[in-house]
C-alpha cells in the first residue's frame, strides 16, 4: 500500500495539493482576494457579494500584472485585455471556528522505507 502526502489550503478545504509550496501560494492568493473583496465592497457598496468575490479572486490571480500597472506601467493591463476571458470559479473560504478544540492532531509522518537486505 502506497502512502501519498497531500496538502490542503486552510482557506479552501476542498482543494488538495501535492506540493506544500503550491498550497501556500493558493492560500496567500485567497487571503489577498478576500482583502481585495473587502476593499471593493467598501468602495462600491452596490456590488453584490459574488461580484466582489470574483473581482477579488481575479485581481489576486493577476496581481503581478496589476502591480506593474500600478508602478507607472498602465500598458501592462493590455496583457489582460488580450487574454481569453477566464471565468472565476467560486471558492468557498473556510471561516474560523470559534469553539475550543480539545487537542490539535499532529500530522502523520510519512512511513519509512525498509532497507533492502544485503
């Protein structure tokens, strides 16, 4: 029986990753998207919750392009205009549970491989 290590983002519990760094990047992207959505909702209160969530995710996924545009390179946004339209898939962000947890469960260690007999 093979053991496979998978990683899960703390903000998107449905998605599994084979690489810890990839799970961390996804988690950070969702954190940025959540903050962007809050700012957008405050700036434009008429937007629906779904609209600000989708806009926040889109901006977070394309943060490098937006960063270039904000650094006096507005032409960088043309990259997004010429790209095919990507429909943002809704992501359910896990909300922290306020209830106390008895004891945290330690992550399982991968099984050691037995050495071959000489």
